[in-house]
C-alpha cells in the first residue's frame, strides 16, 4: 500500500482497479461514480452512437464486465471508512431481449444497498419503439456499516426532504460522452457530509471531473481516477477554475433548506402528517421551504 499523500487532491491516469489496490484501507469518506455501461458499442439510436469513450472500450463480455465492477466496488469498500457511503450511477440495459440490471452484480459486492434512487434525465438515448422511452438511470446509495449496524445515521431534515427521484438533465457543455450534472454528486456528497469539512471524496471513473469539482466546492479533498489521459487533463483544468461553477452549485444547495424540522413541529404539537407531491421534489406539510 502507498502513502495517502500520493493520492489526495490528485487526478490519476490509470486503470481504476489497479489504482484502487494501491490506496490504504479505510482512507476515504464518500464516493460518487458512473462507470462505462458496457453498451457493447453495437446499439442503435440517435445518441447511443455518440457515446464513445476516449482510451477505453465499452465492449466487454458481460460476465467479465460484471466481474470487473464487483472487484472495483469491493476495493472501494475496502478503502472506505466504516459509516461511509458510495453513490453508484448506472442504468438498466437489454441485450437480445434480456434485462441486465445493476442489482445483478451489486448484490454480489460487500456493500449494504441503502437505497435505489431514480435519476430522471428527461431525455432518452434511444427513441425506437421496442419499449417506452427510457429516460431514467439509477443511483445506488451503497453503505459500509459500522459494527454490523445496517441502517446508518439518519439524514438531517433538510436533506431527507428531497425525494428518491432526482430530476435534472445530463450535462451538455462537456467533452465527455456521458457526463452527469454537477447537481448529482453535489447532492450525494452534501447530504451525507453536510457538517464535515476536509473529508476525502473518490471517483474511480472520474471522466471530466464533475465529482471532483463538487468535492472542491464543498471544501473536501478528492481522488480522481480515469484511464483516459484526455479526460484527466480536462478534469485538471476544470479544477483550476472550479469557482466558475459555484453559482450552479448554489442552485442545488438552496434546495436543502427548511425552517422547521419534523422534530420541531412534533415537539410543538404542529401538524406533521399529510404531504403532497410537487414534482420534481417533494414538498410536505412537515417542512417550510426557504425560497
């Protein structure tokens, strides 16, 4: 194992699994990633043929792909501190009519699956009529228990008010073929490390560096890994100018505000029961929102 100083606040060009194996045990606090989806580079659709990764093939035998994902996720589990979280973005795929679901391999990792979150991307990559337009992807909140306690700590009210459907489009002004928006890693990291500073955030498939920028905006250290030298260089340049992305980050952070928590309303005998769904996130009678 190497010294953590070789990894902190660095974007490393290399294979994710090989690099992760060099990181010390229990050394990161949270992570967010979206790996290549192994769409086999053989799908049709107006957008699918544009998702070509620089420096990596997306055409592995499915068994090999799932084995690699399990190995990567188990290495991340090893290096994550007890009580830490990892947010894993993937999508449902079909191969010759057979559904390939991320749960097929996630259940074979060491992680506790704390929640499945739906990312409503509001855009479909394949508009053909074999199925209803697939505009969703999944975000799996993975958790490393403390002393076998699988539930973990309760979220603060201002984070728990957000629903399990996250609605925002992919990033468009980005050279990476499949970038998620800054709001996604920002929400994930901020919700579980709100009051923490200078913790360590990892993204083993960091691409254009969105997770790393989110970490930096929130005052945390980061570790990024990507096999593409082009994406690594782009991420490094983006980190240098991360302040330009603070206004975008603030749009997400202002959604995490309440005047009165559930606990405070309950203690005062105020109404805490009924809720109404006002898409894209839940507004309830429990919470007073700051606009």
